[in-house]
């Protein structure tokens, strides 16, 4: 038999994690250093004893090779370099920034790829190792339509993605089952039918091995396919796993149990391969040079290896939304700064460009490293608090530098513009879009005492239609509000308007029960929120169209808590011209261990007379429930209090009526950050009938919008980057009843439930059960929303046909990145240039108004003291009081320290083995809150946590399967097949 079974091992080397921090011990990247050093020892020891043993290393560059290893473990770089230069191992590129490639712009993606090979800091793979195999392993296997061209142009020949039978997968549930020759050989990959394909190396993870009993049994299964004649080719078993996984190391079982499979780590794999003459280690570069692709696949979904085979683990927790919003706004303000700078002299334009794009101090560089996937997940339901603090620091830097550049440009643009002496405000709106289109514009205003309404004029003095909305009282008689109107702007165009006090007309005191224009008709109801939603005469939504809920485990089982009724509320102080508005308020009251707690909703719907879409502004204040559960496991080694009873959040769940018939497949349309519009079909049930009903799926990166269509009718939903945004803002749920598909959309929420089924490729589910038991990436994200507030704005566009019409796509793009505002003249005491500055000023006045309260200050909650080497890491939840300006810590005999408004603090210089007691309270000027209850800890080294420690999460049935699997392994391998 001339065919062989080849084995390649990939060590995914990234020391910057969402569940661990930035210290060189077991609470941080010390775990990585320990395990990678041991992997190198195992490989070298095997080679020194004459055994085959090799693999490849794929890296994140910025964090691991540039920041961590040179300082803390340069021997690892040397050790890998020695093996590469000796021809044993290979080095493969991953993104320079450890970034979310599927949500990167073209500039960000090109930098991530190119700088992984060579960069100005000397940390590129060619610079460190000399030789690089041009097969790309994207972080978290993130991939989107249109990337093939860019990867090829940057010198990449191939890509590595998971074709797995467990919920750590990117391909297997989206395509019909591959033949064995295809599954275990290179393929060609397209994301669009018209693009050039890219070489694909499918891979597996450690969890897949359990589906096949053991690594050795899997080798024997592949050999059986060859010897039986079912497969007439070489086959490649390709394992790629995080290099910090404890499973690479022997578990150290008692000698009597050393035969048990999947406990011997890398040495067990090496022994299995060297046992058989037909098995051979290889590396990706060597294998693809002698083995052409065995076929081609087209995958239309946007890929990531998180929960529900998609972006769940990075996009659906509260902190992920906040971190992404800052990053997205840095892009928006960069575009605005560039649009304004186009009007400046070359030297001034160049200065703006440098601030935005050049060097490590630029907004671009901060945004690039801010795109690191671990700033968003994959840890669920929260990320390590140290990682969260780093994410906030980096994204805020990217945002502030872009805002500064926009303000610098705005100051210079304003210098020579004349305005009326009698105007209350004069402002310009300007487009940063590449296309001409109609935009919805909101101009924030501060109104001096005595002014209740305004009117807007163009440069000819003609009054233009505009509406004053969201009016609120501030201190000393001032008011704040938004001037809202629509305008058509060409690329780079600026339009000047002036605002003067107006007569109070069209003054609104009540809420409209119906909104209607020549396209849309919406009926509101206090019973169901939205009773009818029509495009012309065509119904798109009826009772149940708007259906927010929270799933919370009030008893033993989770319970879905829903809104019982709605109240139509007046919009006091507003005046409308050319728009109609309606506001609904509601609440969800749920039973908790601490009593009844309420989540409050405010939905404001806006319909312009001359625009064919509906806008929904959503404000949600989630209930706060006392955290009593402690997260402390293999990944999260520092404890955190949390309420794990939260499961799902659906602040604006909608269920469109799309007119599809039984057997007809719904389609999802999406636009990514490369500007590519594409689709995928919800044909999962045809690939595996057990995936007809999906509790959650999020396979659509959303650079602004996503749409669902039956081919006859469609609904497009767009986000607004000025409010809240996400790289994939709209998870969905799929049900099939009597052959008819129904989809629910959940913008800025998070679904949960059963993961995908993989029985169409691996009937044994043991690997799935093991993954569900130990994975830190597949937990409900609901707990992250406990006590938080969300404010987001959506565009809802109904249409007939399949793909959204181009005019609606353009409107959605302009809604996502709305025009900017420059203030040329403002009332005395309001000195600013941009809309961002105005919003910051209004927020400051709100806080000042709140600070006037003399009510007792609320205390922080969920306080814990974690022991570390010669110190303690204190964690808590912020006091739910807007007045808080800092905290005070007290410990050990009354020593105190004042600190900023953070939720984590490390006390250093303590003595190991001594027990310390700590407490914390909030401060605001002279006000202080009560102290938290004291938390105690005894400093000492953070201990290793073995994978066996997660065994407590295994069900009895899974343990029985493990024992049976072990006995099968012993029986089959004991016969020692050598054929």
C-alpha cells in the first residue's frame, strides 16, 4: 500500500487572552510560557531519541512576539527559530494584531497581514525566523467575503479553517459533507462565486479527537479507508490547537491509568505516529507542495469559530458592544476628519493625515491593535477585567485621536465662513460618504433660557423643514434637544444652515397611535406594541412583530419573561415639520432571589414624510440582580462575582412576515467592512435535518446593515455608529413549522440554546459533550447585561424582492455613518466646533444636574479579593450612581487609598501567607457611600489549574461514554495494527 496517513500539528501561539491578564504568572501569560516551553522540550526530546516529531507555529505578532516574549521568555523565540532553521518545524502567519479579520477594513486587513511578515518594529516572522510558509491562520478563523483577493495580493497562498464535528468549527455546518479525500486533504475555497479561489487546509481541534475515541484510533480509521480501497490517496490529519492548552501536556494520571487515551498529551500523539510505518509527521508547506487540492467549496457565511459556529462569542456580550462602539466611532471620525481636511492647504491636510494614519501614536495604529479579538471575547459571559481595562484604554485612544483630528480640521474650515449676526446657531453638515444619497441628520443643540423652539434656514434665508425632538430640561433654565431633518449630500459636500428662535408651532403633547406616509403604515397598540406594519398594502408585521424579552432562571429552569403591555407616551416640548413620532414604554418584571426586578424599555419610532423607512430609537435599562455566583475555572483563574441566572436578552426582537411558502428557503443579505454585499441561504436543515431549528445564529458581519428576504419580500435593519454598534449586531433565531421557515431578529441582544448538530459528519457526540462541559466560550452572554443600559438606533426598511434595492442600501450606509456637524456660531457660553463636542457638553451638564442631589451615595457591589503573588487583585461592580467620581480602598489596620472610577485594583507589596481584609466605598466630592462587606484573601502564587478540574461539569452519561471509549481504545490499539 503506497498511501500514507500524514499528521501535522499546529501550535496556535497567542499569549494575549480574554480570560487571563497581563502578568507573567498563572493568572496571565505565565501559563502560556510554561506550556510552550514544555512543548519545545517534548519535541526536542523525541527528536533526540530518533523519533519523528514536528509541527508548525502560527502567531499573533504584536502582543506575543513584539511585547511579551522578548521581555519575559526570549528563549521561546530562540527555541522555535532553531527548529525552523533545522528544517523540522514551520512558521505560519496569523494577523499582526491578533485581529478580527472578518470585521476589518481593507486598510486594517492589509496591515494585519503585511506586518505579520515584516514591520517597522522588527517583530515580523521573516525578521525573526527567516522562513515563513505563506499559509494564513486567521485569529479565531475569522473570514469574510472578498478576502481572497487581499490575501493573495499580500503574498498568502492558503488559509487554515476548522472543519470540525464539535462547536469549535467554521465550515462543516455550512456545506454538504465532504468526502474523506476532501476532508483530509487541501481544497480550494471561495466566498463568492466570481472570485479567485484560495487554498484551504481544513483542520480539527483536540475536542474532535473524542469523537473518534483517540488520536491513534483516528489514525487507524483513516488507514482502514485506504486499505479497504474506499480512499485512494494520501490523507492529512491536521490538528491546530492553542499552544497554551493544558491538553498538550501529560495529565500525570496514576501509573495504573496511564493507558487511558487522550490523557498523554503531545507525547501520546508522538508515540502513536511513530508506532506505524504508514503514518508520518509533516508540515503544511511540505504537504501542499506534493498534494494538489481535492476539490472546491463555496462558503457564503462570514466565519468565526465561536458559539453557534459564528461570531456569538465576540459580539453578543455587553462589554463587546461598548468596546466595538468606540472602535467603530474612531473609523467614523477618521472619515469625517479626512472629508474636512480635503478643504485645507496641503501642509495642514498632511498634519491631519499623520495624526490619523502614521506611526504608533496614530488613531489607525490604536484601532488596529484595538481590533484584537480578545478585546471582545471569546470568553463568555465576561472577559477578564484587566483585559477589559486594556480594551477600553486602546479604543478610547483610537477614538480620541480621530476626534482631535476632526476638531483640528473643523477649526480651520470654520475660519473664513461668514454667519448672520442674529443667528442663534450657524452650522454646516458635511458628508464623509463616497456616494451621493439622502441622510437623516441630528444636530444636538443647547437652548438658552427662554427659548422653547427654533427654526432652521438655508443660506438664502428660506425656512427649511426641521423638527426639535428629545427636548430635556437642564439646570439654570437651559434645555437640550436634537434638530432633526433629512438632506441629500454629495460626497464631500458641505451645507450651511442657521438656527433662530422660532414660534412654538406644531407643538406636540401626545403620542400618535399611527404613523403613515406614502410608503409605510404603522399601527401601535398598548397591548402588543406594533399591531400592523405595512408597505403599501403588503403586511410585513402583525401582533408579535415587536417582542422583547429577557430569559432569567428564576427557579430551576430558565424562564422567558416578556412585556405584558405598552404605554403610548407624549413627546412633550417637541415640534415637528416633515416627521411623525411615536413613543412606547414598557417593562418586564421578573422574579429573582432578591424579589421582583424590572427591565424598562423606551421605543421611539420616527417616520419622515419623504423617506421610505422607519427609524427606531431604543433605550433599555436592564434590571440589576445581586451577583452571587463566582466565576473561577481553568480559564478565569481570578474570581469574579456574577449572576449566572441571566441567559438571554432581546431588547428589540422582531419577527417579520416575509410571505415564504413551505419548502422555500429564507436568505440573509449582508454588507462587510470591505464594502462587499453578499448573501447566504438558511439551508442548514438540508445539510443536516437536525439543524432545521436554530436557537441562535450570527454568520453575518454587519458594516451597517443586514437584511432577511424570502425572495418576494424583505426586511433590512441598519445600525447607527453614533449610538451603539457591533461588528455583527443582529443575531437571529430560526424555526421551521410544517416546512415553513420563520426567522426572528435580535439587534443588540443575545440568544442562547442548543449548539449546532454535527452528526452529519461525526455520529459520535462525545467531543461535543466534552466541549460543552469545559469551554469558556459557549456560556450564555445574558449575565453581562445585568444592570446595564443600552441606547441604540435602528433603520427598518421594508422592500419587495430579494436583494435590498440600491437606494435602501445607500440610505442604510448613510444611516450607519451619518453626516458630521460643524458649529460656526453658537450661543454665548457654548464654545465648540463639532457635534461630538456638543454631545459631551450636554452630558457634562446632565452630570452636573445629577450631582446637585444630596441623596445618599450608592455603594459598589460584588466585591471580591483575589490572592496573587505578594498582592491582592480587588474586583467589584461600579456603584450604580452617576455622581460617583472615584473609590476608596481600606485594608489591614486602616490603611486607605483613593483611586479613580475603576472596577479593579491591585494592591502590591503584601506578604505571602498572611491573611488581609479589604473593603471599598464610592466617593463623590464630600459624599461617601457605605463600605462594602469586607473581603479577605491570603496572598500567594496563582496555582496551575489542570483540565481535569473541569471534570465536575461532565454529566454522568458523558463519564460513562468516556470510560467505554477508553476501553475501546485499549482493545483496538492493543492489537497493534501495522497494515
